[in-house]
C-alpha cells in the first residue's frame, strides 16, 4: 500500500497483493497520524455485499452509537 497527503487530500494506492489480502478477508489498517492527520484508525476492507461487510465488523459496530453510511442501500 502507498499512502500520502497533499494539502487536505489523502491518497491511498493498493497493490495487487493488497487486493488479494482484502479478498481473503484480511483488512488493512493504519493510523491517520502517520500522514499528519488527526489520530484516527482507518480500516480498508472488502466484501461481496454491504451487508456481508457490516457483518465482518459486527463486534465493533454498535448500532446505537455507530454511524454507518451505505450509499448503495437504495439499490440493494
């Protein structure tokens, strides 16, 4: 993975190996502080559907406290 900051933009590039790991259910994690942004953990992950992706994080996502935005929800 390559990541960099330019102004207020963050750019993330994933290698073929990263994509392979994602397809195997292995998320990529890094901290925004590495790029001089606020201290925020970022997870990049993959799933067949938005529902299956939400299930991957069922132990982390509290439905009463977590904001989940699914831009494809109207299309599902």
